[in-house]
C-alpha cells in the first residue's frame, strides 16, 4: 500500500473578509488572522488550539478564506492535501486523470502549492510543506 497523504487545510471563498471573520468568530469561536499582501490578503482561520507546528489536537485542521472571484477554483470550498514531493504528486495526479491548474507557487514560510482538478471536477490543492522534498 502506498503512503496516504492527509488533508491538512481547507479553504473557502469570501466576498467580505470582515463579515466572514465576524460570523465564524461569533458562531464557532474561531480565531481569525488577516494576512498581508505577501499572502494575497488571505484570512487564516484557527479552528483548534495550535502552535508553530500546527493543530495540537490529532485530526483537527485549520483553514482560511480567499477572495471569491470568477477565476476557476475561486467560487467553491476546497481541500489542501500534504505531499512529500510536489513534482512527483503532480505527475501522479495527471497519470490518474486529473488536470493541473496553473503553475506551482511558493507560499512564504509555508511551502510550495499547486492546484488541480480531479476526475469529478473538484478543485483541490497540494502542498509540499517548507523544508520537504526538492
């Protein structure tokens, strides 16, 4: 059996970051952190007690909100899968029938990220955490 790559992050679109921040903070007690321009104005959502290594509770994941737009993949929620090697995973996605969307991007202090469309039309992300692979 090959290694299982876990879901490590979720993302949802938001039209109004202040509004969505207020909603999830009030409704679920999440801690929200607005990121700067170097992170594309991303809004981080801490859904569980976390430290520099991530969630302290096994199985819990954090997420965030991106700007909703008409660009493909920016209208619906999606998941992020952790991979050891982004290039090998890109090849595996294509071999399995998926479609790579765009180019890999470096996210400062996070790692390398790439989006793809699975065989059902879902937009999913892959993340090679900083310090892993090539």
